[in-house]
C-alpha cells in the first residue's frame, strides 16, 4: 500500500484536485492542462502532475480527504475551489458523465 500522507499547501492541493478533474474523462485535454498550468509554478505543476499520474482514483480521494482535514479552509475558500473545479470541467467545452460523477464525489469530500 502506498503512503497517502501529504504535506501540501492549499495551492498544491488545489492543483492536485484540478489535475484529477482534468483526467476525469481519461483524456486530459490541452485546454484543461494549460488552464491549470498557469495557476502554479512550473516545478510544482510537474511534480503534482507526475504524482497524480501514478495515483489511482482511490489513492487520490484519500490524499484529498486527508489533506482537506489538515488545512483550515473557510467556506469562501471551499466555494472558490468548487468554482475552479467547474472551470476545469468546462474548459474543453464538454461535461462528461465521468466529470459529473467526480464532481459529486469531490463535493462530498470537500464539504
């Protein structure tokens, strides 16, 4: 079993979640990745992209849940995160059923 411990900042967690959203339909479109890439330093993007590429969905959910519980998020920060998730889902102009399902799962984890 992998170690699911993380020491991410809020910004790093956001990028990890957005990368998970980008690959929800099994195709991380260039529009989605470029949108995420512009929100973080290149070395952090590469590190988190590499990490999520090796994590399965359950590992990702566990990491997100554990990290959310450690960080002190305000209601406004969570609402902003949810908004950014929707932006990534709509970046390619399509909203697949897998993205919808992931959105519901993340809502349960985040709130």
